[in-house]
C-alpha cells in the first residue's frame, strides 16, 4: 500500500452556504480520506486532506466540481507532510 500523502486546499467560488463542507466530508469518507474542512472569513473553504495518493487525487478532482449548488472557481493545492495523524474527516467551525 502506498504511503499516505497530504494536501492543503483553498477552494474559491460560491462555496459557502451550499453544503460544500458537508458534501466534502461525505466524499472524503467515501474515498477513505482523513483530515478536515472549514469555512474561512473571506468566503473561501479550506481543507487538509490525507490518504493514499490515488484517493487524494480523486478528492481534489471532487473539490474542483463540488456539490450541485456550488460554483468552484479554483482549487489551490499545496503539498503537506503526511504523518497519518488524522483519525477521520471532520468539519471544523
């Protein structure tokens, strides 16, 4: 099995008030992704995702689409050290 990788995401567009965090959590759980997602005061959504490389890439692809009511303009992705420290995927407030 591949070593886990982690990514820091900032998602811009109409991504607050459209169930983006909840649907991100559902998608992450379905892919076996660990980490968290939260709204930021500037209207963007921030997430840290960790998992198998293929699952992380699939999660990033999902984030580029988002749930039906969202409009994603961009997903900024930065690598992070994957340390396996997450137990699940949570919505942070």
